[in-house]
C-alpha cells in the first residue's frame, strides 16, 4: 500500500493505492486433495483469512491435473465453510459442510475440475477408506473422488487399463477397455475380441466375409 498527494491550486487530492481487494479472495490451482483437506479441517466452521493463506500456501499431495479453487469475500474476521461445489465437465456435485447456524460469515468454496475428461474419474460413496489402484483419490463427506492415472479409464468405481489391444498380454474385465484395436470393443473371458460381424485375422478385426490373402 502507498499513497501520494497531488496539488491543484488550493486543493489537495489524496490518491491511495491499496491492494486489499486482492486479499479478499482465494484463487489458485491445487490438487483436489488440498481443498478437500481444508473442508475436512477441524476449524472449517470457524477460520480466519490468515489461516486460509497459510493453509493454501503449503505444497500438498500429487495429482494428474489440478483444479481451480475459489473462495471469495474474505474481508471480515471469521468465516464458516457452508458449501463446497465441485464442477466437472458435465456435472456439478455440491457438499454441505457446516450446517449449524453461526455468527461467522458463511462462505462457499468453488472447485473447478472441468479439465478432467469424462471417463477419467469415478465418484462413489466411501464411509471409511477412499482408495483405488491406479488413481489419485480424495475424500469429502463420505464421498470418494478418484482421478485415474494416465492410460486408465474409470469403469464403475475402478480405474482399469485403457486401450487394450487384441492379443494383448493385458487382460480386460469391461468392454470399455478394448479400444486399442479397430473394430474391437468387446471383452470376453478376459480378452479383447472383435465386434459382431468381424473376425480375428492376422491380429486384426476384419469384416466377416473376408479371408486372409
């Protein structure tokens, strides 16, 4: 903050430059487990701006893609985290955090994870353990959100190997995994197979009325 005075005849104009407006919001990109950890903090229903600054300035966790986090209007004394809104590319999930009435200023935390692609993440109920192989997982209000590692897709609550090819040593458990070979897309007995109307010929799926040349 600084100020200077400009003199115009007998009038003094005091111009004040104050960056306090930049102090009233939280804006940044973080791995999802950082804002979720804040929502799980013991002080989430009574916190100060200073506490938020310290909390979000610490490096925390690992992830595939960060999410944009925004808490606005932090200009008073103490606050209560009322809601957390998590926005994905095609859906928004809202969590109620501090439900009891309070004298503290109520605020919402908005988390934008729209950079996550459909089929890359899973959301499921988890009262005790939030964990999944081949994924980064974070928990909030008995809900687990897992972002699959690169090369994996979400099928139900699990992250499975993606783009499995015909004849691959990798086994499959779901049709969605069998996208590594053209005209495949079927998983049967742990192996990717050709679509109906196609035959497996020389490691390829060829139209059923063709024969090897």
